[in-house]
């Protein structure tokens, strides 16, 4: 099972890193998958999603990551050495991504087993704009809700690493308190897109739909701006039995 999870993560990463999709270039983005309650795979720092191999994944301890996060005022150098210390196999030369902290927090959520973090051009065109939060303040069409959930988590720009992980943790908690469920999408201002899923296919579906959403949002601003659904419309689509069935068929539940 452990090896299958690693191979599934490699294939998901390659799909997300496919240049034709325009989700990432060079060493952008990262990915992870929960192995069990104790450990998870995460992309190594500097590795590319576009040509990721099994050797580019590092097995990391949840407990060691959370213990490291309890420390305060660490320098960049101490964070780097700390990332090395959370590896299950201390003999590996690869260092886990600096975003390992946020992956640990998110993979610790119920029913989240795979995570894909990308920087799609269409999404970042919005996230790097002055109207980013406004543009993502509502839902525009049914499949956006079916695949990406009733709303995204929007996180104002935060320095990657510890600070970002803590910010995401707090914003996700607020989302869960409001909606009573785990989010599917996290949007990081001036940074990128995170898809959370129970399977590799769910992460890929969420990311693909998230890019379409971004393109639609950008298009609406050419004709006066977004015409968002009412809250009643969102809740109706989000709970319709036929839409729940489609989620199951497409591997998104």
C-alpha cells in the first residue's frame, strides 16, 4: 500500500506538472500524500512536478513536523536543518519542501489523503491582482460548486514556511466552523492554488476546474464583473442528490 501511494502521488504530480496544462513551470509547486497516521510523502525541495520520480519524494513524520512547529523564532537555516530532521530515513540526501508544514496540517484533516499545490497562470493572474479577494468572493456556475466546494479558503499573502502553515491552519478552521466540512480549495494571495482530496483524481479534478473558474472570472471582468450565485443557490447545488452522485462518479467524493 505504501508503494502504491507513492506511485499514485508520482503520477498525480506528473499530471499536474504537464506543461500543456500551464499549472506550473520549472520547480514551482509541490505535492504530498498521507501514508498512514504516522507518516506522509512530500515532494523534495527543488524537484520538478513535470518530471518527478519516486526518488524525488521524501517520507516525513507527522509527529516530528508538529514538534518542530512548536519551536519559535527559528532562523531560515534552522528551518532548513529542521526539515532534514523530520525525514523518516535520515540517510536520504533530499530535503522536504519548505511547504512540508502546511502539507502536514492539511493531510491531518479528515478524509484528506492527497494534496496538489500549483501556480496556474490564470489563477495567479487573479491572485496577484488588487481585486483578488473580491473576484473569489462568490460562486459563478454549478460545476464550480460540485468540484471545488461551496467556497474557497482565501489566505492573504503570508511568508512561505511556518507563517503560511499557521495562517492556513487558522483560515481552514474558520471555514470548517462556518461550513461544517473540509474545504476543497485554498487560494493564497500572490502565491497559488491548493487542491485537497481523498484521491489523486479528486485533486486533479479540483485543479482543472479551479483553472476554468479563474478563466471565467477573468472573462466576467470584461463585461462588468462577476454575477455571483445567491447563498441559497450555492447551498441548493451543493446539497442536490444528483450533484452528489456526479461527485462520486468522477472520483470527487
